[in-house]
C-alpha cells in the first residue's frame, strides 16, 4: 500500500469546492469508468463540468433555477450534476423508473424551469413524455440529452466565489401517501452522509466502487461524493444486466460490489453457470447492502461462497447513510444488524406512547444528525415527520442492542395484527427465505373477517416446476420454533416481486393486488 492510501479524505463546504480540491490534488487519477470502458480523470471531470455549466448558462440556467433531470447512471449524468453545482441551480434528480404521473407532479410542485431527459432509453420514450409535460407546464422547458450535454463559452459563466452557499437539492421518495414526497437536502447534508459512508467502509483512493444504483437516487449522488472525498474510482453501470454487469465488475476490478438480495442471487447463478471463473470478484473486499431487509441466511451463504462480507447500512431519502456496519465487524453482527450510527447521528427507539425503549426492546426508529433533510418541499408534511425533539419519525421498527447496534425488525405498516396480536412480516420473511423452494418472498397482511388480519406469504419459487405448498412452509416454520399463531394462512405464487430502483419490495402494489382493502397501521 502506497502513501496515497494514507491520505485522509478531503473536506469542503460545498460540493463544487470539493470537486475543485480533488481535481487539484489528484488530477490524473481515474474518477470513473463505465460499461463502455470509457474513463474520465478528476481533471477531465472538472473541465467537462465547467463546459456543461457554460452550456446550461447559455440556456438561461443560473443560481436558483430549478432543474429536474432524469438520466441513467452515465458519466455524463455525473458531469451534469457537477455543472449544476457550479451554477448554483436547485437540483431535482429523478430516478428513471418514474413516469408521467409522478414526473408531472414533481415538476409542478418543484416549479421546474428545465427538465432534462435521455430521449429513448431501455424501450421507453422519455422525450415524448417530456414534451407532453412541457406543453402542460408553461414555465418548464425541455432538454433531451442522450449521452451528450450542451457546452458553451466559459466567458459567459458568472464568477464563482469560494465558500458560496449551496443551492437546495430536492430528492423525491414514494411514501405511504399517494403522491411522492420531496426531501430538501443541501451540500452540507449530502457531504455529511458521504463522509459517514466513506468512514464506515474505510474507502480510499485504491477503491473501485460499483455504482449500479441510479445516480439520481440520493445514494447514487453520495457514491459520486465518496469518489471526490477519497480519490477512488466509481464503476458506472447504466443498468444492472445480470451477465454483462457481473463481468464488468470483475473485469474492472471492483473492490466494493453490490450485496442486495437480487444482486447476490444473480451472482450465485452466474457462478453456477461459470464454475471456471473463480473467485468471481478477486479484487473485492466487501459487498454493500441497504434499502431493504437482509435475510441473515444471505450473509452466511455469501460468505461461504465468495468469502466476502455483506456490509449493510440503514437510512432513507430523508436521512441517508445514517447507520453502517464495518467490513471487519464480527460475522454475527454483520448478519443480524445494520450497524451503529455514524458519527454525529443520534438514534433512539420509542414505544407507542413516545417513551424511550430500553436495549433489546422493539420500538419505532427515530433519528437526527447532520445528514437529516432540512424539511419537505411541501412544508405541510414537516409537522408529522418530526417529533418535538427534532428526531425524524422513520416509520421503521427496530431494536437497539447494548452495544448500540440497530436491527431493523419491520415497518409499522408491516405489522400484521391477528387476533389483536402483532406478527412481524420481516421475521416471517427471514425464516421463509431459508426454505430451499423459496427464491424470494414478501409477507403482507390480508383483511380477515374472523381474525382482523391474516399473514399472506407471496413467494417466487426457486423452481417454478416444483413450487412450495402452504403446508410444507408451515411445517418448516414450526421446525424453527415459530409459534402457530404466527404461521402464514395464505400462499400466493408469483413470477417476481415488484421492486423500486433500490430493490426494495413494493408492498403497496402487493396489497393492491391481493387485498385492495387491506388497512394500514400507525403508531
């Protein structure tokens, strides 16, 4: 290990200043490499960002302009976001799976001046959608950018002043309400989240971190900031393709690879098809996981097959990267918990009456810290979101152990109330996942006239030709010591489970499909 790896992460008060400092510190180091094997140095990253900023300024974009942009995880998208930082524009990144209803609502609420879309991508006509929305919203203009962004003369750029305050960022998340909710962040909150991520994973200039999540997700932006902080490389994949992306991460020597359930299952299948390729990721030192529950069995199988730990974290759009494990933590801690709060984050669990829960007792997870959002774009949502001490009400259920480690046990709305007793959907999912016939699983509550609710297991069979039956799943659960009162009473077989861009199962869609009248719960 050379001296470069000992250099501490850079610090800066704004994201543009961070890029400026990184390009000065390690100009020739590789910032990013993509699936087309295109590489960009930090110096090139800065120069192209300035050129794009000039091009956008030529279109009338400047400080305070609201720019909603919906691009895939391209290097060009990273350039765009830095160009907007240079201009002081308000950024509103939109994940590519959003369609006209959501994009239209967001642009109206955000008062978007410019919408940037990629033309046609993966079979969807973003340009057509954008033109329709622009025609409906008088103030909004459209820019189609398919791997090509505008460039302009630099003399037209307004002068930047060191330490200038940053513009807000709007990240929208789908919640329990019908419409998306926009979380307002700043350079300060995003840099705090990225710093915690870097510290927990021990990232350095030697790391090549996979970027397979949407760059427009708050976690995608944080991955870019991690590269700027450390001088490490981002390995871009515009979309996760099982065969191609697995080979790409191996060939491009990724040191941090994705460890979410769908990704790991793809890697297992690839390894089974190609036993001659071993180890699958020879340069990797960890797999990362976040955004959805992690069955403990997944950790142990991955450790056994690949020799890699799955290092999980916990956070949400409103407060990203708040809790993390570390690669050298004990395996049982890695398998069962999300880790400890990163420096600066305060975490607590509370009961129905708002009282603090002692270690080992389940309660709602509430948190605050430097990466916590500054509020919602729709300010009327702020009141219910925070308690009287300023802690964010996550809606997640969890247990803090005596060492301060967090274990997520479910969502408030995922608690199934059967005969006035609570059943944890997460507990059932983790146990069902250990059955060999279960490839993927979600458990939801279905309204029941006799018991109030019953547990419904929605299963993707490992082998569609030999699916599990309810009786054998119940027998499997009994063998684990689970009480009969918690057993699922309904089984539904599906080809796949609906997931969002962060691979979180969309249980709202499952409830609408299998029980449109199912109630939700609140604490």
